[in-house]
C-alpha cells in the first residue's frame, strides 16, 4: 500500500511541478430532431430552514467481522466485512437490522483507512441502528475470481450480493447501498437487477456512459485518469488478503489469481485501445459497462451527488434525468467539486441540507426504515452550485422545459497570444484562425486536476492555474465578447460548432468556455473535446433546446470515422460538458480553441501524427462557427 501511494503522489507532484514551472513570474430540452416549445424562468432559492435534526446515536461503538464468505451463483466466493453496533455494555447487537452495502474494487481493508476519500464512515449509520457490509468485487481485495471491470458477470454479482445480504440471520430483510465512483456505479447495476429487499441507494459521482464520460471523451483516449484507476485497482489487489493470516492456502491462491488476472486485463485493454483496437471505439464492450443502459430498470429511490469538475460531470446528470423522467423518487446535488471532493462528500453540507452522513441517514430512515418526520420535501429535486455567483440554485429539473436557446457566434480572426477574435450574438465577421498544436496545452489548468481525479489539487492546492486559465489561453486562439451588458446564465450542456479544416485530415479540437473578469482573471467554467474524424452526428440521440443543438451525440464507431479530405471544411460539433454558470455584467464570455488537453487526452497511435498538424477554424456568415446552450 505504501508503494502504491508513493507512486501516485510522485506522479501527482511531477505533473503539478511541471504546471508550476509553466506558470512562473422557452424551449424544451429534447432528444432527437428539433422541436418547438415554450419558455419560462427557472426558480432559485436560498438554503431552506429545516426543523429536521439528525437523530442521536443509539449505540456508542461498533465492531467488524472480517471476510465473510459470499458465494455467487457460479461458485466464486466474494468476501465482505460486516460492521455491527456494540451496546453500552460492550456486547455486539444481535437483533436483526437493515443492511447498507458498499461494493468496492479498491480493497475493503485498505478503503477503511482512506480517511473518507472513498466514501463515508460506516460507523455513523451503524451507531444509529444499521449494519454496514463492504464487499470486495470479484477478483479484488480478498474476493476470488478475476476482475473484469463491470463485465456482465460482475454486474450479476452486485444483485446477488444484495439478495444474500437481505437473507442473512443478522438482516431484517431491508437493504440499501452507498458509496462513490465505482461503488456508485455498482449501486445502479445492483438496483437494475431489482434484488428483493433493496429499498434505496445513494450513489456519489457515478458514471453513466463510460466511453463519452471518461474513457474517450470526443474520441481521444483518456490517459490522465484511466491508467491511474487501473493501477489503483491492480495495486490494491496485490496486497495479501487479510484472511491469509488464518487461511494461508486460500489467501495466497487469491493473491496469485489477482496478480495474473488483473494485470493482464489492464495491460491488454490499454494496449488495444492505444493501437486502435476495439476499445478505442464505442461498442458492446462499453455499452455493457455503462449504467445508462440499465438505468430504466432502476426503480428504488436514488440520491445523487455530482461535481461540476468531476470525472463524471457529464454522466451523473443523465442518470438523474432518467430516473426523474420516470417518476422515481430522486434528488441530485451538484457542487463545485472534483472527483476526490465528490467522493469524500466533505463539502456537501454547503448545499444547505446538512452533512452527507446526515443526508444518507435522512434518506435511508425514510425509505428503508420508514421513520416519519424526515421532511424530504424540504430537499429540492435539484440543488446546483452556480459558478460566477456562488449561489445554490434550486429547482426540479436539470434540463427544464423553461430553457431558451442562446447562441454566440465566433467572429473575425484570432491570433495565438495576440488579438482575440470576437464572440457576438449579432452578425459575425469573416475570419480564418490557425489553431496551433502544442502538446503541453491543458497541462496547467483545472482540466488537468479534473482528469487526474483531483490528485493534483491534493498535491498543490494553491497552484494559480487551477483558478486562472489565462496562461493556458495564451497557448492558442481565443474568442470573446465585449463586456456584457447583462448577466448570461448557462444551464446544462453546450455545443461548440466550429467550421474546421486540417491538411492532415484529422486532429482534436479542445474547447474551453470561460468567464473573463475585468481584472483579466480567466475562470474556466467547462470544456469539451472532439476528434475531427469522429464528427459524424447522430441527430436522433442529440439534444436540442427549441431547435438549437446543445448536446451533440457522435457514434464514435470505426464505421462512422472519416478523416477530412484535403481542403475540406466541415462543421465539427464539440460536446462541451454541462454546467451551471453565471457570467456577470461587465465580464466577458470566452471560448478558447486548442489542439491538446494534457495530461487528459491522447490520440490513438494511428491518429497521432495527423494530430500534430495545425488546424484552421473559419468564422463569418458563410462559416457560422458558434457556441450554443440553454439559459433559464
């Protein structure tokens, strides 16, 4: 464990040090073809005043039973740690209680020492009359088998674990689930299996469409987070299982299986993707591993925690929308958090409803225990932090029918580190802008922290470029408005349509949307990426606000991929990830366009050389490059 943490920190500090060196001296949101709609304003409110108070502890202490054997239907044995309450006399409480389950790939014994970065402390709920079971996923920690990262067999395990937990003599038959990231995704697959006894789930920062969310945003490969993640799972799996001390044969056999299986799975996946194999494209492999594909089977009450700078910034809202649309009791809090912050939940209290532990207690007491007085009606369906104003905006929908479209057109010619181009709601001027390809573009930005899951912020929390994007913007052209005469509000996803050519036929557009203050500080609001050869647009799955495209959907298949012909100019729709932001009067709205986003994305081997050639973005009436989004 020490070596794993050391390697992770060395990587973080090395990347962060490089950054430091660089910075020295009324339309309805719809899916499918455009449709008309009406518009109304969205509601905002201050933090509610609540009479709800968390109930006190029933028990003063807890005790843990380690490595309970949980046999799956194929005979594989998973293992879990059960945390139980202890009464004032020091006796383990033996009466049947509801069970909250967390299924992890990060080694349950290591996770218990993670200081909240991998979820909440189980003792908070256990001392209030719950049991908590943490289970190592197949092929990880102390569990047998070979890890396969949300393969169909592992997904089946999740439902079987929940059925097992409901049937044990210490369980009263009622279960719930909690945990962030991988553990949040596991909850959705388990709930989709509809196991008997499951009453509610509480996923923090889960993904929805893993290919578009994180693996290959825009069609380029993620090399910031995915290798770190695979290394974390593999690294925590080579720690000898705890049961080795009491059952050496089983423990060492499990360790050998992990060493052989996990390393092979991870290395083959990365190599195949980089060399242009099937994992470089969207298809069955990723579809099967995407919770959005099974979300329509989730019917239990679900409370989501999401982050505006999270790995799953794009995906978590899609899951929330799916459940809400079907009338499933659901809530979502979207805060100004990266992945580690969203996983710990330490700042969830800023939304005004109490700590994350208190929210989980409130949610489970209502839906699992059926206790009266939880006052859930005081918690808005959606509570979202608004960048720019610092307010919490409360409503009932992520993409409400009250949105109206707003479009700003890129205008004129921009020069790198020189004159910015324009961004206007009026008629744009014609121009031709060269987009240079600089492999360190993105290295010193909040994007770098986001796509290393927040590790860089942990290492260098005060790095200026995490809060001021001005240095990175000097590495490529920017287009910006004049000082705004009125606030501009962005709600949800954005689309940057850029009329682009490339002499090499390919390349990647990295688009950043920012707020430029009067003093020149550039606050990165969100970003998006798109490989030129993956520009094919599936209009039936794209989203529109009153006929205006705001969230393009690209197939990202081998069949749909097509490099640009020599001299060809094509509209490239760049999906810019969703946010809630207010650009105040007197500030400027900015769009920057670059060719790299390090250390986030890397082209596949076959696309690497074409991606090193500068691209050209055209503007004007004949080439209406633009930024579009919904506004309340």
